[in-house]
């Protein structure tokens, strides 16, 4: 029988309020709190907290406030930058290539809930991975929904909602976000 964490990581329906998952989220939220309370000029302290949150050494820079669910499901390439007010709900893996930039207020959410109100009220949840290529720029207040893949060299306009995969080398805008022009 799978644990709730194993179900979550497999993309199956799981109970988000499972004791073990709550403990892991509490740990990540404690680290986010420490990060968010650490002065932006205390670079070495902030870097150490980010590395502890992610579970590996990176050159990622996260401006405060930053929030996530687990931290260990976030994998970033070189040159990752998240501006103020970003949230990553990482019940499933969230993978970023190199040189990804998140403007203020970006939300990346792997978590979703069943449409059936009884099932949803019972605490059921699911999580689907999100993959982001290299050289992607998210404009302010972009929202990325569960299960999406974004290709290399994509620019996503401010306020867009990404509900489906976006092809490489495109500027994408809207709700839902769609390619409006190629990037040569």
C-alpha cells in the first residue's frame, strides 16, 4: 500500500492533511519564514536557507516573500531568479532549466483538487509535474497550472494563465496563455 507521499509523487489522489505531509510542509514553511525574515543584503545566510529548502546547492536567488509547500520538489538550473511574492506549490516535481526569471507575483501550482464537491471536501488532492525549459521569462502575476510543460526561450506576458503546454521560442499571453508570435 502506498503512503500518501508516494501517491502524491505518483500523481495519484492523496490526502494532503496526512500527518507526514503536514510535517514536511511545516518544515518548508519554517524555512520560508526564516528566508522571508532574513535581510536581503545577508546574501550568504539567504543562500544557505535556500539550499536547505531545496535540498541541494544552487545559485538560485529567491526574493522575499517566497512561499512553497515542500521545497525538495523544486529543481532549478543555473541562473534562476524569483522576484518578490512568488509561490511554488510543489506537491509534484517542478523543474526549471537554466536562466529562468520569475517576475513578482508568479504562482506555479502542481496541486489541484477533484471537481466532485464531496471528494474535494474530504481533503483529496492531486499533483501533476510542471517542466520549464531554458531561458524562460515569466511576467508579473503569471499563473502556471498543474501538468504543464513550457519550452525553451518562452516569454509569458504579465497576468497570463498557463493551462496547456507552450511551445519553444514563442511569446505567449492571455488566459489561457497562447503563443502570439515567434521569437527568432
